[in-house]
C-alpha cells in the first residue's frame, strides 16, 4: 500500500519542503536535544491519519458477527499487508 | 460496519472467514482474474452473511462513494432475503477463528514503527515525497522488562538482549517506506546494539535514555540491500507497575538496494537517508494489528 497525503494543501507541502531543506542542512542528530525534530518529521501528521478516524474493526470474522447483531452491512477494506499496519 | 483485513490470508487460507471472503470476492471487481496477478485487493460491501453488494479498488473518494451508493441500494433490496444475514452456525464457526492478533501482549510493550525517507532520498514517482509506512513491534512482559536497567541507580546501564535487538533490526528496521519488503535474515545482521541508561528517577517513574547502532547487509544479486542506523531515544518506565508509560526511539541512517515490492529504483547501490520512529502505540482496536513479520517472532 502507498500511504500518501490525500489532501492537496499547497501551503502544507511548501512548509514540508522548507522544513526538509532546513533539516538537510543540519548536522546529524546524535543527541537527545535533536530527537524531537526528527521524530516530528518521521511521525505521521494529522492529515496522514485521517483514515484512522473511521472505527475500523481489524478482523473480518468478528465484524460480520457484529454486523449481524446490529443489522448492518459490512464495508471491508482488504489489502496485501493489513491496511491498519504494514502494506 | 467498517473492517480492514489482510487480503492474502483471506484469499488463500481455509479458515471460515477466508472461505466466506473467497465466495463473495469472486463477484467483485477482480472476480476470476489471474493476470497480471490474482490479488483480490479492494473495498467490498457485503451483508453479514457474505452476500455481495458492491466493490471497487480505488483511492478516488468519488468512486468509493458511488460504490457505497450501489451497495446501499442493493442492501435495501436484500433486507428480506433469508440468507443475507449471517447464520448462527456461521457465526459460531467465525468465533473460533484464531489469529495472530490473539497473541497481542496485553501486559507487554507495543510500539508503532513508522518509516519515512529523509531529505535527499531519490524520488521516482509523484507519491514518493510523502510516502511512509506503519508496522507494530511487540514485546512480551518479560521482554519489556529486559529493556530496563536492573538497578535503581542513576547512570545504571543495560544492554538490550541480543535476541531482542536483532528482532528489532531484522523485522522492523527494513525499507518498507514505499511498500512491503521482506525481513532480513539472521546472517544479514552485522550490528544490532542497543542499550538503555537510567537518567533520572521521579517516584515510581524511571527516565531512560536509549542509544545504539544497527547495520544489516544482504549481499548478492539484484536484491542486495541494507540499512545502517544510529539509535537515539528516551522512555519512561513505571517501576511499580512494571510497564512503559512513554517510549520514543529514532533510528536514523542510510538504506540501499531494493526488494520486489518496495518501489526503489535508480542506482540501487547508492546509500540514501531513511528514518524510523518507534513510539508507544495506543491501546485502541485499530492498533492491535500483529507485526508484519509476526510468524518470525516464533511466539
């Protein structure tokens, strides 16, 4: 699976480019004091986690049982690699 | 009822949930297809009994919306159908399906492992700049305890057991930024060193500093690849409850080479920057997915 930003936000993209350029110019972070900067760069931003706002169940079988109990259809998102993990 | 699940297992195994999937997926967008692949990836709408409603395989919201509209129209038509609903017998067999998620370490340590290219990485496609991936790393309770210095003394250090450090390096510090990639073999591990140091104590809370170095190298052929990183991080251990309440670890370094599905190209011998962030995972349902290489944990 390819996880990409699904919203087009030119301002955010520009900010990301500027941040990346700034970080590329810095020395290698060997110390705790630079940890926050790199973690913030690597960890997903709120826009990249929009898909997690949906209350996904993680197993088809239990979702089918729950759907029967609630008289609802099931929406299944199926990928190579679990969609809620590594794809 | 939204659910996400892994398609290779669903389309190839014989467990009750897999057999049910194999019935309805053939009515969908890839039904009967074997070329270019036999994948059944996609988004499916079905009744609780597995009656097909609609499906598609797209990232376009408008197409998904149209699929959902078709599905709801058919759902209303099937409401009175006797076999639209999951039978009690099928519900019973589904409740006996065993999954790796059953081994979730409730009293251990669960980390989210996020991988992302760092500035300077080669981009071949429009989506490469913002690509990232997510996996989970699991530690049983005694394994989590093995990450913590044994003595409550400022400056006390502990070398992370080789078995755990190597598991992290082989299965989690892998270049999956742009797609799935196999774990490294034991022989590919050149360095897997990680240690923690007790930096301060505040009541029951021990503040730890983490450092280390890692290196993997898989030699030979078109799939030669490797990853080299330096580790730096911090964690907070509750010594009374014997659990981590905070964990942030950065693995930053270089990667090279490619695997079949990880969308790398260009000069595959060139080392390019990559970063991994390993942080405490939330305990909600969406974060209980097993690590991609869980069967290699040998739990």
